[in-house]
C-alpha cells in the first residue's frame, strides 16, 4: 500500500474530484485474453508450406508439357495460316461480287422508277386519243369534210365541224408521238429484264462463293478444335489450356503464402494482446490498492471544498443583503419611494413603470410576487428620482380607480414607504457616520480610507433602490382590496438576522395600533 504521508494532496490544484472520477471509471478488470498456442500456429503454417511444395512440383510438370506443345504448334499454325489466307482472299472476291450485285440492283431500281413515269405518261396520252389507227382518223376527217360540203348547215354547226376536223388532224400527230413513247417504254422494259437476268447470275455466283466460304470456315474451325489434326489435339489450344492451369496453380500458391503471412500476423497480434492484458492486469491490481485511499482523500477534499464554498456564498449573500437593505432604507429616508397596493395579480413591473412614468423619472419599480405562482401579491414599490415627483404622484393617484393595474372596480392604495425601528436606527447610525466623517475632514491626522468609506456610504444613500422579491406572508388584510398593507416597508423582505426580528416587532405594533409613525395618505415627516 502507498504511504499516505508521501502521497501528494490532490486538493492543492483542485483536481481531486476529476481524478477520482477517472479512476472509478477505469476501475474495471481487463477482459481475460487466452495465451496463444504456438504449437497450433506452427502446425497450420507447416500444412500451408507442404501444400505449396506439392503445387510447385505440379508447376514443373505443366512447364514441360507447355514446351512440348509449343514445338508442335509451329507446323499446326502454318496450316491454319494457309487456310486463313485462302479464306481472306475468297472473302475479298465475295465482297466484290456483292458490290456488283448491289450496283445492278440500284440501276434496275432507277430504270424502273423512270420507266413507271414514262408508262404513266403513255397511258395518259392513250386515254386522250379517240383512236390509235391513222386510217380510221383519216376516214373520220373525210366524213366530216363530206358533211361540210354536201349538207346545208348553219354557221354554228359548220364551226363545230371545222373545229372537230382540226382536232382529228392534231390527233394524227399525237398518235405518232404516242407510238414513239410506247416503243421507248417497251425498250426500257427489255433492258430491265436483261439487268434482272444479269443480277440473277451474280446472285448465283455470290451464293456459290458463300458456300465455298462456309467450307473454308468449317475447315478452319476443324483445325482449331483438333478434329483435323492427326492426334485430335490443337497444339495452340492445348498451350492456352495449360497456361490457364498454370495460372490457377500460381494463384493457389500465392493464396497459401498470404495465408502463412496472415497466420504470422494473427499470432503476433494475439501475443501482443496477451502481453497487453498481462500489463493491464498488473496495472489494475496496483490501481485497486490505491483507489480506496484516493477515494477517502477525494471525499475529504470535496467536503472541505463544499464547506468553503458554502461559507463563501453565505458571506456574499449577507453582504448583498446588507447592501440591499442600505439601498432600500436610503430610498425610504429620502422620501422617494411609494408603496402601491390594490394591484391585480397579473400586474407586471412594465405596467407600473408605464403608468407612473408620466409623474416623474422612475429609478426602480419592484412588484412583490408569490414564491409559488410567481404572480403579484397585490402590492409593490415605485421609486422616483426626487421626492417632489413622489409627493405629486401620491396626491394624484391614491384611492383612484384604475382598470389597467387594479382588479375590477379596484382602487390604488398609495402611501410613502413606512419607517420601521430598524429604519430609524439605520438613519441614526448614518447620521453618526456623517458626523465622524466631518470630524475626520477637519482633523489633519484623518486617514484617507475613512473619508473614502464615508463617500461610498453617501453614494449608497443617493443610489438606493429596493430589490427584494420575497415578503413575509404573515400579513393583515386591506379594507378595500384584500391585500396586505402592513408590509409596506421593503425591508420586510430581508430574511434572517436582527433586522427581520425588529421588522416583525414593528409590524406587530402597526397591527395593534401602537406604532406612532404610521404612514398616511398625507406627506409624512421623512419626506418633508
């Protein structure tokens, strides 16, 4: 066990709590780690190595077979190259024949399209002709001439006959043109038929070349597959297959080597974890020996620190309460603070400030609230910067009905904040301090510290404001609004001490009607 006398006190730097918390959090035994089995590890590595030795022998056999088939592959490849070259030249001829056939087909298509247009024009010309026989047309013209010469016709009929003769004469020329176009169309049809015959022969030649190509391809595939080889084995394919087997064996050897490496790494990691576990276990055992002592040290330090902090807070609270009491009493002594009663429970400081600001400069507004509901208890305090404003406000608003601040049909109850026995004693004490300060100023041996202290006191009197939020709940009842009026002094909020006891005694006197300096609606002596 460590010697407590030699142990450093952690409270010197205030780190006792954090150190103990960290130690308590870390005070867990390490998880057990089994010791690695070296014999098992060596056996696994040995199995991988034996497997690799067997696979390396297989690699040697594969290399010998590959060399043998590479020697046979030369003659075999020469025959394949011969067939391949023949197939290549044959395909070039096939492509040329195919081009010629396609060219003929395009030419036939063009002639057919052109001939269809000509044929349509010939058919149209035939429909426009009455007859295609010239002799028949001549006979028709002769008949019309005879009719024109022998018959007695009117002028209109003669004009129609002459017009018909001219038309028939034109038909003779159109018959010649039609026959010429018809013969041309027939000639083109014959030319198209000749092209079709030529294309048919090209197609037959193309099909024959296709069959020859298939034979060459079949022969090439037969050689590649080994059917056309005496022993039935393609040397090139065999070399490729053997190389594939060799690659697989090499991959297996690499995998075994990686497994050996992984086994070594895993064994080293297990050994490192085991050694780390042993060190952690030793550290844990040492820490267990120290933790109880440090716990006690930390608890004592925490208690001492807590006690010190509580004392500091109490002292600070008392100092703040004294300052608050002084400011509150200074405001009452100056006659600048008003007690405002009869307020609604939902009235706020903002409402009071907004309402009273028209009567003068407000330095503070304080509304007394219930500790549980946080709502107004019906009264509060308003402090003005000067007592004249307070006088004017008191005269103007006391007993006045106000809908925004008071309950329905309620009235404001305003008075100057009352003086208690504590207030009177405080004023006497301040008066004595002022006399001492004046005497110190006249004395040449007076210390500057005393003068500064009196100046601070005077400043506190000038800037005094009420600032408490908790009043004594043992109150009487207001006649008009049901709110407490015997708590009109803000020092009733001060908790604890002699001042609170005196204030309770003063309140009792007010309740019993024995207090002489009770505030009224008129201006009281401290404000005059």
